[in-house]
């Protein structure tokens, strides 16, 4: 691995939570996009599976054995976020409507 790629991989690994696939994600995903794309994402396990499958189809260098490890890591560390609920509007006096 060239020195620059090794440095990028180490920097990416530091930005990711520890886990079984941390090094895989740091070395394979950042080839095409920044680690921020991964850390800002949130998805269900099924959606992560679809995303990883799409990345492999597009050329991500993951072995068939690595795919479920990566999907589990992403689903555990970057899970789907609950939808925000709307708060009731307040009336001009500042209290919730009755």
C-alpha cells in the first residue's frame, strides 16, 4: 500500500468507532469517498445491506465473506435514526394549545 493511502486509511480508522470491520471500512470505503460520508449516514440493517451491495457492484473491493461483517458493523454503529416528531404549536402566550 502506498504511504499516502496508508496514512488516509489510518486517519479514517481513527474517525470510525472500534469494531470488527473498522479497518475494512477505513481501507475500502474511503477509496471512493470520505469517511465523513460513512459517519454521517444512518440506516437500517436492510438499507446498509443494499448500500454495500451497490458499492460492491460499483467496484468496492470486498470479498463475499467481508460483506456481512461490514453490514453488521455499519448497522450497529450507524443505525437508522428515529423520525423526529412534530412538537405542538404554541399559542402566543407560550403554552401549548388546549
